[in-house]
């Protein structure tokens, strides 16, 4: 692949759309005699006319050289050291150019998975170690040009996700890239080019070798931007879903595959994410599991068995959450909001405090899942609105009464203080 430099007059990236702090970092590095480029998703998104989520910088300055230039600098990462240059409300991630290990550093095909990009390299090598051509472009601030070592520009024009290098090797080196390919294809509405797609079909089982917390993080990201339905359809088509969430894949196999009711759940979930502008991870997984769980409950009931919903949810979902490395608090909360659904049609024989239910801190998520369920079944939204108004009335009467969510945006519980040590 020949490298190309595209001058400012021939591309659409304007400095005005780059965060001033990212520009500050690059200009300061350049003034000190180093090379510094804007890299990765930032350049891709700017070329597509989207607002980048974050701005990453790569440079030939080493971490210790970066440290001398920036006081607001923090080193992170044990395996590969990255610099976080902190500003008031955000961080510019600044990494030193690095490369894939050489052939002689490889110790056989079996160990491909262990190979990681752990050595410093040239800018071109840094582009080549990245995952997809659309993520391998550089923007340089001195002449405002774009540097393309990997053919990323033409793939952006043709809306293609293509691995840099041989996809059969790149996916085995790091199987999480397969989920990333699906994520970018769904979110940007791109196609995965045939060689990359076939490699996913061939190697999807390798995903089982990846670290579960990393996989879980990528799974959550699939739903950002409201493109979860397309992403899960792609996971299913490529076989990845059978490895990642075999229970969901089995449900789809038995529920008309690409025409399953699950897609209606995900379609409404996507709409909600686009409307509220944020992903609520607990709600995402509750929505994903609702159709299979309801299907199983209906099957038991059809067989004349009495379903204890809470116990069934625990039995079915807890092992899946553990396998996926879902944090414990998230798993319990997901099960709770799913179990709470029976409260919307309470058993008349049992005593039940409506106001206590509505005041509960996880009521908003419980109600959101109820609304999704009504939308999926095409039912009247009136009952959900009634419950929503009750919550608003109680809020207006006395906000203190409501047990509000102390967990902040991510729904994460506050850290418990460690128990005090007893004096001996
Ligand atoms: P997003 O907008 O979702 O943040 P992104 O492209 O910026 O997308 P990041 O996960 O933030 O994705 O990663 C930043 C860059 O690092 C990518 O654009 C890519 O060049 C590189 N990268 C990330 N993960 C990998 C990986 N597993 N293998 C190779 N390169 C990677
Ligand atoms: Mg990014």
C-alpha cells in the first residue's frame, strides 16, 4: 500500500471541528520538535461529518518526554503505557507511535492471540497496527493534511469496513476486533467487505478466547447511538452471537430467526436510546433478555406449571451474567426491573403498596421496560402514562419521599466504605 498525503484543499476536515485541547496538545508537541497527529475514530468521524466522541493523539515523543511537556499528564496502562492529558472536563489520550511485533517475535501460530502491539514504531507502523482502514488515518496540524498509509480514505468513500492486513491473522491476534467490525458497520451504516466478513464467519469461535470484561465492554458499546438492532442482527448472521450469547441465538433459531419478536424489542430500544440520547446498560440487557425469558415462562405455563417469576429470572440470568462478566450490581438490578414487571398487573389477592413501588429508586428503569413491552406488543401506552403521572405527582408532592437513584449516570452504586478495623 502506497502512502498518500491529501492536502487541505482536497479533504473536508476543518480545524474548527477539532477540540481546542486536542489542537493545543498537538501544537505543543510540534513546537517541541516532535511529530503529532490526530488519529483513529476522531479523523474518521470528522471525514464523515460526524461529531467525534473523543480526540486521540499519536506522537513520536515517548511517555517520559510527554511527561516533561505536560503537567496535566497521567500515565495509564500497565501493558502499554498511554498518556492521559487532562483538561477541565475531559482527557486527550496521547500515545506513542507503536507497531505490531515482528515475525521473529512471534512464537508460532497457536500464540497469535498473545501477540500484542507492544513496541514503539514509526507513524506508518502505527497506522498498520490499527484495526480497520477507516480507523488508520492521520490528520496533521502543521499543513492540515490527511496522511493515509492504509487506504482508509477510499474505504470511507465506499462505506466499507476492511481489516488492515490479513483479517484471518488480525482477528486471531485480537478477536474483540470482530465485535468492533460489527459495531462500526452498524453504527456508521457501512458494509463489511467480503474478506473481512468471511474471516469473521471463519473465526467467530475465537471470541471465546478474549477477555470477558473487554467483550462485555464492547457489547455495551454496540447499543450506543441506537444501532443495537443492526449490530445484533450482524452478530447473529456472522455466528458471533452463538458464541457470545448462545441463549439468545438459540431463542432466535426457534423464533423465526431474522423475523423474531426480539428485533421489535431492539427496534424500540434503539428508538428510546436515540430519543433520550444515552444508553442505559441495565435497560439494554433487560430488553435483550425479555423476549427469551417471556417465551420460557409461557412454555412452563402452557405445561400447567406455576411460574415463580423472580426465581426463574435468577436461575436463568445469573449464570449468563457471571459468564459475561457483568458487574454484580448490574445483574441484580436487571433481574429486579424484569421481576418488577409483574407489579404492573398486581395479583389482587396479595397486598401491594402502589406508592411504595412507584417511590422505589429503580422505578424509572422498571417503567421504561414496561413501556418497551407495551410498544412491542402494540398495546395502548395509557397504563404506562398513568404510572408515570403517579410518579410525577409524588415527586411534586414531596421529592424527599422518592427513593432517588444515588448511582449517577451509569447506574453504578456508590462505593461502600471499608469496615473499620477493630482495635485489638
Ligand atoms: P469510538 O468513536 O467508538 O471511540 P474509535 O475508533 O475511536 O471509535 P476506540 O476504541 O476509541 O475506537 O479506539 C481508538 C483507535 O484505536 C481506533 O480508531 C483504532 O485505530 C485503534 N484501536 C482500538 N482498538 C483496537 C484494536 N483492538 N486493535 C487495533 N486497533 C485498535
Ligand atoms: Mg474513540
